[in-house]
């Protein structure tokens, strides 16, 4: 924006995107376009885990968009001084590349580099009643900057920030978004497309996440809710994702369906004919081979020499192998009919058999050997394949299980009805049984009057006599109950459990995200980077490390003026958490004051605007075109808000 405006007219994120099947470049983060199929590009693409400027093409696209938005399109140069922010301890070669881009491509008259968090700190500490243009660094302070890619702890002593004592943590809003995105995709694997929609995770992070002041307490509260121990906590939010429209199947005309069905029938018939033809050819060959083998075997009794010559011709080593070849064909016929071979003589003693039967028994012994070694494994393998095929298409199994389940439920209902009638004194079955008992008792009473059944005690005798029946029914019911549970488990595994009695679950329930633990676990990375797998110190440890570098009196001055800024500092509860962490590491009774930026995103721009209006301090810190042409891009003037120019080796 312009220095004379209170609010910048143009606000864009530092990234570019391209639409699908288009060469046009779009600058900023506009999550309304699902057509974006390419990841965003930033000036830090070649160094994704740092803030080093490496992609000047993207930076030039961003500058073109900014200058066009400010009304400078079509100009051959930008004839206005620039205030440009840069990261903490930005290397000199990155500043040189930026200076070359500005002076060579846009021909700016002068430029000033400043650190965004220091500008935000000075802007918030400026007295609102001060109407002068004076803009300077406060006396002391500890600046906590939480940005998109990194976090910095910057100490300021005597109006000068200390780069040697500053600390950086490679944790920021970008890592929090990535961690939250990965967590949600793991928890909801069927909603990956909805979760990965551009800007959706960013929306969840910015509107629902917060910094917990009692991380483990909140974690335990949500965990107890999922275990059913406590009611729904206030920490839990349910986010409804949009339901994608159902794709309607393509409708075809009746003539197309008839033609398609006719083609399928013809293909099926041709396939069946081909299979049957192969079976017939195989059967004919087997019959031909069987006749040949039997004719060779018959030669043994008539012509031994011809017999052995024919054995050699059919590649049979001996007579036993010839018998096995004959048996293999005969047993294959038996196996094709799903029958068992005739082995009846194996159980008869040899002494009880005639010579012909003994010879037949020897053949059956050989047949059993061939059957068990060659055919039984094939039959078992085919049966296993059949069962496997049924498991792939378990319609028949499901049908049988459902029929058995229905039968068991009917038996259960019938037993309950019988038991109810059995215990009812006025039922017809009970009256009939009572009459039979009365008749049986009357056979042993000749002289006395038959009064059995008139007293209530007689009914107790009836129930006692019927106890065996009730006990047997209970035993049968328990067995059926166990079987019914097993059937339900199998049907559940096959996905065919009859749940028609239950109310159908609305489809919108399948597109809901339970946002509980992740609301505060993702931002907790700022204090515990190990949650995301980063082997780095957290914010509290880094603050303690920085304070330990100063004497106790300066430590007290720093903790009395702690300032939080940066886009990732907008999480609710961050200021209170930082204050609690400071009280934990500082001695008891220490004065601690933590302030948060009024606008963590725009305060850096507002501070730069005030800095550009400060007059001579700002003018003396500008890098002019004359300095650039005379001393080169590495030349820079020192200012309270800029990096110190450390030479590059």
C-alpha cells in the first residue's frame, strides 16, 4: 500500500498458482477454485524448509501483481521509494538478489529493508497520543514472532536488537497446517479428497484451533468422552463437510439394452461351445489311449516279445506303470462323475478270495495308491478353489446363513410361547397336562375321593414335575443363542447382517469431522515440536535459552516487556500460555508482562508506513540507486529495524 493510507488497499499472500490447463498465473491464496491442480509456488520453493529467497521468477510475478494493483501497470519503472520486509538474519546474498531485482527490473529510486516483527513491535509500543512523526525502537523487550515458516525469539536491549542472542525454531503456521492435514487424512481415509480441498484445512486451523493452557488435561477430557465416561465436552466441534453430488448412471434406450444382452448371450454360447469342444476332444483321446493300453496289456498273455516292444512304444517302463496309466484314465472318469472308486475287496482277507478276486484286489490296491496320491489332492484343490470363489461371491453362503438365522429366531419365538403357556395355569396345554397327572394319581386311589388339582399346592407339584422340560428348553435355547451369535458375526464380516429394523444412518453423517483433540494438538507444535517429529526445542525452552544469555537485571527488563506478533500468533490462548510458561521458568515473584499485537498480520505494514514517515532517520537508512551503482548490491545502511550486514565468506 501507500504510506499516506491507513489500511493497505491490496492484501495478498506470498504465493502463486496456476489453473488447470491454463498458463495464466494467479497471485495470492484464493481457495474458491477447485480447478487448481498444481501446488502453490513461493519465492522459497528451492529451499522449502527455510526463508531463503531462491525463486526470483515467482517473486517477480508477485511484484507485477502488487504494482498493477496499486495502479502502476504500464509504467516502465516504479518511481517511489520502497520499504520491504525481510526475515531475521537474512543472508546477504538473498538481499543482493532482491536489490538486483528491484533496481534492474523495476528501476526503483531507493529501497529500505526492515524486519517485520520489529516494525510491529515499535508500532504497538508507540504512544497513540504522540502525534509526531517520530518512530523508534523501544528501550527493552523480548519479541516472539510466529510466522508462516518459522518462529523467532528476538531480545531487544537498549533500543538495539541482538542477532547473536536471537533464536529461531523451524516451526510455524505452514507446519501446523501440514500436521493437521495429515492427521485428518489418517483419521478419515475415505474423505481425503474433501479434506485436501484447497483452503479447507487452513479454514479449520484459523477458525477452530486454539492454544491449550492445560494440554494434558484437555487431552484426557476428550479421551474420556470417546471412552464413554463423560458427556460431550465443550472442546469438541463437529464440522460438516459438503456432500458431493451423486453421479447419475448413463441411461440407455431399450433397443441398446436388448442388443447388448443379445451380444452377451452370443459370447456366452460361444464360450460354452468352446469349452465343451475341448472336453469332448480330451474325452475322445482318453478313450483312444485307454483302448490302446488295454490292447497292449492283453499281449502279455499271448506274445511276450510283442508286449515289451509295445511297452517301449508307449513309453511305459514296466507292467506296473502300464497298469497305472490305465487306472489314471479310469479314475479320471470316476472323478469327473464326483464318485469314489470301487475298493470293496481291500477289506476282505486274501484267504476268502478266489484267484480272479485276488488279481482284482491287487488292481484295487494300485488304484487306491493312484487315487490318494494323484486325484485326492486335485479334488481338495478344486474344492478349495470353489470355496474361495464362493467367498468372492458369497451370495449363496449369505442366503444359507440368513435362512438358518430365520429358523433359529422362529424356534426361539416358539419356545418362548410354549414356556409362557407352560407356566400359565389357564392355558389349554396346562389343563391337559394337569388332567393327565390327575388321571395317573387316580389309578392309585380306590376308596378315597379324587381331590387333586383343587388346591394351589397341587399346582406347585405340577411345576415341579415339569421342571425337566423347562430345563431342557433352556439348554436348547442357550445352544441356539450361541449359534445365532456366530451366524451374526459371519454375516457382519460378509457385510450382510440384516439391520432393517434399525433406522438408516443419514448420508451427511459420513461427511462429518469430529474436531476435538486436533483443535489444540496441532498448535501445540509451537511448544512441543516433537509431536510432529521435529527434533527442536519448543518456544518455552527457546525463551529460557535466550534469557540465560543475559544477566539477571536484563532478564527482568526483558520479561516485563514480552511482545507476541506474527500471523501464527492469532490462536486463542497463546498469550496466556506464554505467560504461564514464563512464570514456570522465572523465579517466584518475578514481574511478567506479555502483550499481543493488536493486528498480528497488518501491524508490520503499519509499522513500515510509520517508519517511512519518520523523516531523516528513514532517509538516512535508504539504499539509493547511486549507492547501488557505486558500491554494488551488497551495500546497505544500518537502521534500528534492519539486519546487520554480515559479509558473506
